[in-house]
C-alpha cells in the first residue's frame, strides 16, 4: 500500500512539474506571441473596392464610367457554419438553398475570402440586410463598382469589357495585387490599359466581437480612383461609320453574284480610319458587334452561347485586326518593289490578253478581265487593276538573282506586312508574309509543297496565295505611301489623366519611323491610284463625289478564298497632296471591291470632309 501511495505521489509531482513548465512556456516564453495571435483574432482588415478610370473620346465625350452598386457580400467559411443565415440569404435573394450551399462550398478559400452573391439589389432588400446586420454574421452590404456604357454597343471592340478575375489569373503571379471578386479588363482598351484604369483600393481595419461582428473601426484608408483614358476616336464619326457598315452589309446580303444563285453571305466586315499625319485612329468598326453591357456583373449562359454560336458569326471578334488575303489592294507593294528593283519603269509595258503565260503554256494565269486590257504601263496597270501586269512584276522580282533575296517579301515587310502594327489593343494578328522558310515549316508534313516556286511569287504579287494582312495593316501600308515613308504606329489612346484631371501621359508623337521611300516612285503609284478613282475600277462609285476639290488615291481589291465567296476591299487616302485620312474597308464574302467596298469608303469620305 505504501509503495502504491509513493507511486501516486511521484506521478502527481511529475505532473505538477510538467504543467508548471508548460505554463511558464505559455505565459513567459510565448506570451507575446499568443497575445499578438489573440489580437489578430479580434482585428479584421478588409479592402474597399476602387472605381476604374473613365474612358472618353477625343472630344471629351464620356464613353465608359464606373458606378457604385450595392451588393451582398458573404464570407463562405463563416456563413456555411450558420444554417439560419443560409436560409435568410436563400429567401431574401431568391437563391435556391442547395444552389447557395453548393456555390459557397465550391469556393477555393486559398484565393477567395469574399463572395458577391448579388448586386444592384432593391431598396427593400437593402434595408432588410442593414437592419439585421447583427444577426447575419459573415454577411455584409458593400458598394462595388461596375461599368456603365453611355453609348451602348458603339465602339465595343475598341472599348472591350470587364469581368471578375478568375482563379487561374490569380495563381499566375501576374496579378499578385488582386483579390477574388475584383473586376479586371478582359478585352479592348479595358484590357490593354488595365494598369492605368485600375484604381488603388482602400482599407478598413476594425475590431470584432467573439461572434465576428464589427464593434469599432481602428483605421480607414480611402481608395484612389483609376486614371482616365482619352481615346483618339470620334464617337460621332464612329456612330456614323458603324451605321454605314451595318446598312451596307444588309443591302449586300439582298444581292447575288452575276454567276450564282445564292446571295452574298457577307458574315462580317471592318472599317479603319487613320489620321495620316499622326497614326491616330479616328474610327475602327467591326461587324457583327456586341453590347458590352451583357458582361456587367457576369454574363448569362444564354448570352455567352449566343456570342460563340457559329451561325452568329462570332460578334466578339474584332475583324479590323484579323488577317485576310488582301487581294489587289496589295498591288501598291508590288508596284513599289518592281520600280525600286528596276524590273519595271514608267515606260515599261505589258500586253494583257486575258491570260498570262509567263510560267509557260502549261501554267496559264487568268486576269480578272477575260477579254484582256491590251497594252498597259504602270498607270494603266494600277488604274485597271490588271492582274497580268502584276503577274509579270512578281515573276521578274522572283527571277532577279533567282529569288535569292526574296524581294517581294522584302517590300511587303517594308510596308508593315507580317508583323504587328503596335496598336494598343490585345489579340492583333501579325498576318503572314510567306517565304521559302515559312513554306518549309508550314508544309513540313507534305514535302512536295515545301519548295518556293515562281508561281508562289506570281500569286503573291496580286495579294493572293498564302499572303495575309489585317485591315489595320493595310491602312498602315497606305499611310506609309501617303506620307512618302513617314508613319506613326496606329494608336487609340491620346492622353491619360488622373482622377483630379491632371495630365499623366500624352501619347502624341510616339513611335514614329521614316523608311524614306523614293518619292518619284511613290508619285507614279499615287498617280495610278488617282486614276482608279477618277477613271478606273472605282470611278463609278465616286462619280458624284467632288474629286476635283478632294482628290482621292484609292485601290479596289477582290480576294479569292477557297470554299468561300470573294472578299471585297478598298484601300485609300485623301486628299492627294495633303493627306489627312486613310480609309480601308473590308467585307467578307461580299463580291467585288468596286461594287461592295468602294461605296462604303465614298460615304465615309463625305462624313470626314463634311460633304452634303
């Protein structure tokens, strides 16, 4: 019995010693640490959303702004532990209970500690949540900022839209200062100038009671609104251009090719207007278009399906920066290359019989005019858009030094083909300038197609083959020609101001380049382009336009695309002698450039020069 009593006493003594050491460690050695942890348990910090900057046009018209909208925010981990709160949320917000629980349970708390359940709620619901705030732990009424578009769908491909940042972006490391629920630019200017438009969040630090309810604000830091962006576009011109493009497409769909029973499909088109002396984009229209308001607060499943349905021709695509075969509008490049390399001169002539046999009798190439154009010099070749004339130039460029220097490709790149223009928009195509290396790579699975033949250069000379360019690239090419080699990178932003209205950055005069074109050769090409509008393939479309007062240099283009109807183009600038505007029009599957694209350009020039 005595031994047992001693064992119990020893055990109790040991236990007391262990507890004493533990208490000493907790209270003395780690007391400060646990005090800080306790403090953290009663102090909470939350960010306060900041409004994005506004977007204006060149005349100060407000296009896009942020507006505060009341929203119901919840902390998933807190709310999921309280069935009464879940029931209240389900009832008041008209969200199915199971759907609500599923939504909150699926949240990855590693990146999201707050979920916006609903926004733009009614006054009655708003009052209810505010009056019952003490009983709804983990639920908060906050203001979030959503975009408001003052011109509906106008310039939607330029402006873009915003959406809630997703987990993938947050985990990428690029967005390490963002939080779940933040709005971020997804396309257009909203995406390109995200860092500029985005504001600096505020912060509120407060004490909470044991139930997590706020009892006292410790610190409050106000948000700073994002910077305002002023665009180069004129929204009134943009409106008229979009209307002209839409109307022209609808009318074209009512017509059919002369040799076909099916009407022109014309699934879409684009217009680009540049200021020749600055590279500023006055208007950029793409059809079909979309309304960015669809994305406010999250797009519905039906709307997203509509925007991605093939039969609707993909309204989200900005066709102004998508690449296509440019057809005969490319002939300005071929002409300049031929003159510079001296394979032709002002007096060189080519006789067009309707069929060109420069590659041999077994490889005939047809001109668009089957009866032929007769004997032409460079002026007649451009005026009549004679394919035979440009076949010959393409062949001679290939034959010079046995295509060792790939001369046609050289001048294509000189005029900006095959590379991005530098436009401040996302998702710009580079286009394609095909050469021997490109062909080897592209057809590496079909060895017999990897050789660059003379016929490839001949096709490319008239803007066909594998050559691809965007309407914006073509506008840049005509700007280069109009300015005799001096050009600016096309751009959409003119200046940036902070929320106080003070200038932060001015974009004028940036990124210019002079490639020093031979003015004598440019004058020859320009003379031919003037003849196109005065007497040639576009003359009928401009017969009522005052071309004596406002001379226009223009070129029609009709691009053949396998399995589709012809694409219509018109590239131009005006007035000759003091070029102010560059106008490029492209219509998908609309037929000839003369009949489909040139009339749109004529209407646009009437607007630009205040005619009628």
